[in-house]
């Protein structure tokens, strides 16, 4: 009788291990998908950072000249109507 109980326990243990292995496989597949998505986001973020640096450099180049030219214009402008 004890060998039957041992067989039942071994079978249930095997089934539980099989179920856990399947869940682990699904979890690993989900993590792999998330990793691919995160890599894509990191690549896009890197490109956006380069774009922001270019915009910053253009602004730093043109902003002082714009400020000086605005300060040199006499205000208020009187338009003849």
C-alpha cells in the first residue's frame, strides 16, 4: 500500500513540476518580448537625445544675435497710416 501512495505522490509532484516549468517558459517568453520592446525604446530615446542636442546648438547660435537685434530696434515703432 505504501508503494501506491509513493507512486501517487511522485505522479503529483511530476505534474506540479511540469506545470511550473510551463509557467516559467511563458514567463521567459514574456520577458524576452519586453526586452525587445525596451531595446526599441532605448534606441528611439538615443535618437531623440541627438535631436535635442542639435536643437540646443542651433538655439545657442541664433539666440544671442536675435536678442541683440531686438534690443537695437527703437520701440515703439510709429507706422504712418
